[in-house]
C-alpha cells in the first residue's frame, strides 16, 4: 500500500447541504463564456471577433507573452460578444451555442506512443494546456519549462466539496489515458494524492501518496509540501482530476470534450446533487428552479465557500470550478447576536456552547461579524495550516514588501487556497488571501 501521511492541523467546517450522489445531465446551454479574469497574471489577445462562427476547439484568445497557449471554445457556435471592463480589459468572451457547429479534429493517439513535444503540441492547440497550473505562484504553466514533478490531488476536503470517487465512476480508463499524457511532460514523477477511500489506487505510471486529516489535506499545495517541498528555482505543475479527463478524452477521441460534473451544494439548495454541464455554462442554468424559495437573500458562489467567487445568476461559471455553493447572505440584523449562547453556531475557537453539543451540520451565512482590526499574534493561523511555515510573519513580510523575508518564510509553497482557513478563523478579519496574492505578484514582478 502507498505511504500514509497523517495530518493533524486543519479544520473541517461541517456545512449543511452536501450533494447527494445523484447525477443530472443538463442540455447544452444557450450560451457559454470563457473569462480571462479566471487566470492570474494573464494578458489575453483575441483570435476572434463578435460574429465569428467557431467550432468546439477553435481558438478564442491566446496568451500575449506565450502566443502558443490557446484558449479554445468549449462548444461550437457564434461569438456574440467580447465584454470589456476598465481600460478595455477583456472580462469574458460569450458564445451562442449551436449543436450543429461541429468540433475541430485533433490527433487521435495513444499518448504513450508519442513524444513529449507531440503531447505538448496537442494540449496547446486544443486549449487544454491552460488547465495546468504552475507552482510556485499558482499561475499558468509555461510550455518552455520542465517541471520536476506533476501533482494531482484526487480528493477535496473543502466544505461540501465534490466526491471525485463518485464523479470518476466509469471514467478511470480515460483518466489513465490523461495520466499517461502527463508523464510525457516531466522527467520526474506524477504524484497522485488520494484520501482514505479512493478509486484511484490502481492507476498506473504514478506514485500514489495517501493523506488523512482535516481540510486542507486535499489541497495540492499541502501535498507538495509533504512530498517534494518547493525551493527557489523549482517548478512543479498541478492539475485537477476532471481536467485530466479532458486530456484523456482528447487523445482517445481526437476532439475536445469539456463536459464537467459540478456539485451543487449548500443549505439554500432544495436538493443538493451533482450536475453535468459544460465548461463556462451560465450560473442560472445550474441554479434556476433548484434553490429554496425564501424571503432573505442568498449568496451564490462559484467554487467553495472559502475560496470561491461570488456570482449572480446572469454570470458564468469559473474555469476551474467543480462546485457551486449557495448559502444565506447573512445581511439580516440579529438582536443581541453576540451575547447569545450560540447552540446552533459553528465556532473554530470554542466561543459558543455548540462546542459542547456539536451538530453534524451547520447552516452558516456569509456575514463576517465585524470589520478589520489590528493584526495580532494569536496562534490561530498555525492551528489550521499543516505546513512548516509561519503564516503571520509571512503576511507581515508581504505587507512590508520584503522580498527576501517572503522567500525565507515560504511564499513559494503557498497560494490563496492554502491559507484560506487562516482568513476564516481570523478574529481580526484580515483579508489573508488578498494579501498573499499581493505578495505573490510582487515576487513575480521581482524574480519572474
């Protein structure tokens, strides 16, 4: 059996509304969109204009600094709009879908028989390359680099996260094909992080590492830290399990298939379940008719409640998200709220009596219960970060823009999701994830 790495630090937030293992397949929506804003430090250049007819797999835009990296249409149809923001920043490219538009034909082959360059070229032209992220920094992987390893975490420990064991039922052969392609992209190993019960233990050409413990045990950054820590100059690539399926489908069929299974979760969902749709689908196509009818406001989040993005029904789903969470907004006034014993409230710091009589599930809202205060040393952060770093001192180094200190304190090893729990437990309401990204952007600017 694979090595077991037991993590004790962290926190499981037990929210109500986990997805029942039932899959509903949606029809292709009337429109889809790709959003360049989903990619950090990326400058898009358009390949099409409004009115252009595209097939699934046709390039919509590309990376200004790496023109070989294409972002392709998830479905065929007509480009109806290129929505822009301030200074003409491209926010989204919207396609009106056409089921008869067809798909671009790519090379159908066994990746094991191809060279590294042939696999890379296929991924670049098909638009699947952008699913690969680079560590450090959590940005798009550069085709010019060779990673020392590639990591795939096959389980997610975030609140109400999807169960990849369920999602992968009947697709492990395609997943294996995707893994075989990944092995061509590195001279090192492909690591597979698995949970306590996993359907991925028979995958070949990988090194399997088993993790146990609370969130963030499922985070790729945590797994990298315990298996192959990132030093200055190191490059590691990461990719999500469903995105490995995209790679497998490409080589098995010669076509792009960006069908993705989402977990529709949260206390505000009538019947939480799994929904199969397509990349870039409208939020409304997933949520309409499936939320509880209530008088108070609800918050829809593309992603999980710790790191996801607040969206509206008319928006489009995020490029990397496999989950939609819906919780109460929490903007109602609660009389004497802070003085109540809190029998039905979850507390990470044993503030409420609920710690003595814990519930299996809690209905939590988006209210942060206060404003930003002084940044103090409380020891809270260290309890929820299962890594050998000092989060508070790292964040203070970022605020001081001290590049040397940031390096010494481990900024290469973390991205926002790895410190998201710090933001949740912080009594000072510090915007930990925003501060960390500021520091990462400073490192990119200074060191590249």
